[in-house]
C-alpha cells in the first residue's frame, strides 16, 4: 500500500468534535471515540497540498469557482458513475445538511410535509423539525435479529428494505422526500430497481426528491452506487442531488459540497434562493480542495476503501466468534457499522450504559436515528486497525463479564 492508514495521529486539542467533545456529550473522557462520521486517517495528501499551495499567496480574498472545479466534478461523476452532468446543473453549497436546509427553504413552507425513511442520519429529523416543517417518518423494514447475528446474513436481506405500500401511503401530500443514498446508518446502496421505483412514485405524487449522495464514493465491493438522477429522465427531472468529496477524502471540516440539478425550473428556484443570501459564495479552500480530491483521488480512495473493508471484516469476525449475541448490519457503503444489540435484551438506556460504562466506547445510539434504530449502536470503523482491535477488546471484556 502506498498510503498508510495504520498511523496513529493524536487529534486532541484540534477542536475535533469526535475527540474533544466526548467529555461534553458523555460527561467523561475515558471513552474510545468511535462516533461522529469522520475518519481518524489523514486527509488525502493532495488535498492538504492544495491548501498549502493556496497559502503560498498570503492574500486571502474572495474566491470564485474556476473552470477546473466544474471540470473535476463533471469528470468524477462521469468516471465513477457514468453520469453525464452538465456545468449549468452545478452549484456550490457549504455542506449537505445546509443543502437540505436550502431545499426546505426554496421548495417548502412551514407546516409542509417532508418524508424521510427512518432510521436515518439524525439531521434529517432535526433540520425539518427546527424549521417548522412536518416530518413524515416512513419506517424502513428492519432485518431480523437472528439474520444480523448472522450465520450468513448477507446482501440486501441483511440490511434495511423499503416497505413499498407504506412508502406510497406516507408520501401522500408531501412536498419533499429526503433520500439517503447510500443510506446512513445502514450503509445500504439502493439498487437501480429501487431507485427507479422511488422516482416513478415520487414523480406521480409530485414530490421532489433530494438525494444525499455524500457516502457514494465510499461504496464497497462488490456494490455499485447509481446516482438517483441517472436512473431515468423522470428521476433527473424531479430531483436535487447533493454530493461532496468530504466523507470519502476525510475533509468535512472544509465545508464544501455540490448541488446537481438537471431540471431547469427546479435549478432556477434553488439557485435563486442561494443567490438571495450569497449562500453559494464558497470560501478560500472550497474549490481547490474539491478539485484536488476529484482530480487525484482514485488510487488513494481505492486503498482507503480496502482498509475500511478490512476493518469491517475484522469487526464481523470478532462478533461472530466472540460475541454471538451482538449482530451487525454490514455496510454496502460507508465506514459505519450498525451494531445490533437487540439480542442482549437491554432497554435503550441499559444498552447505552453497557457500551459506555462497561465497554468504555463512545458510539452513536441507534435510537437517535428514529424509532427503528432502537437496540442498535453505530460504530465508526474509519480508524487505524489497532484502534479497532482495542475497541473490540474492550467490548469483548465487557461482554464476557455480563453475557458469556
Ligand atoms: C448521510 C449524511 N448526510 C450528510 C452528512 C453531513 O454532511 P455535511 O457535513 O456536508 O453537512 C452526513 C455526515 O455524517 C451523512 O452521514
């Protein structure tokens, strides 16, 4: 491997939420932090180099998007996903969550209904709620505990599934559907058939789809990400795609993302909203770093994904052999492993206490992603293997005391 993902880098004192906010969130700082979704690996070196290069000129003035940014975004989508994106479809948003908030502002009013598929990344719940929209939580089908404790639980049946009758019913009267694609916390890569079906139903019911594809570049073998808007003209003409290299290249602190909107009328409305507050101005590092990631990223990303895949295999192996009551949803994309603690037969509070007080791990409680997430804990495995080993040892020691 050309790149080193084993190196231990001390993030303490850098303001990193993952390590510096453990005390604030858990009231103690003796926990191994494996929660918020960024990586403990160094950001890709060509991204850091782009920042260094820009700082060689000490005038930190207003910065515009030059052609190389458009080119890099277009080429990346074409090369990785075979999606031909046009320059006029693109705009800058400071992040995916801000992008979702902009969609709410541009296309809905307070009181309008927004559909999400729970359990799902918690800002999908918080952002609409905080802006006075009405949330419709369309629960996904949760795989059974015995499948996830998994003697062979693999593929889509060992991950979240859509309850189509419920989806159609819940979509009635909604204005927007926030699609998490790939899905967090399940790591599900929605298939072409599923995406096409969602596209048809949403178009029929006149619900615009916001497809959050932040985890797309973290799709693991043998799965393939298919951009929602690429599945059909129906999907293209009724959607807003939000993309970013921030997750895959570990640069979320740079707040630089992209909106992709093929439909002229939808783009005009969205872009007018962005223009009204100069929300799409970007910042000094917004464009050069994205350009660097997309222009140089393939080899680094492949190695990073292999390493993540190795960490997931490692966790799965230890759970199967040493902690058979704990299952997991194997992500098809992302470095987030949704641990299934339902077999431990603890309440949500007890499960959290077990992971915190006994295993000394700081994980995300599955319940924060919506009711079907209860009984699960989300483990971030984007750390050097030695940290994953330490986490598994701590979990195993706690498990053996209580359940073996
Ligand atoms: C599905 C999903 N969307 C969006 C985000 C955050 O995006 P941003 O930091 O660009 O707002 C995350 C971060 O974990 C995520 O998992």
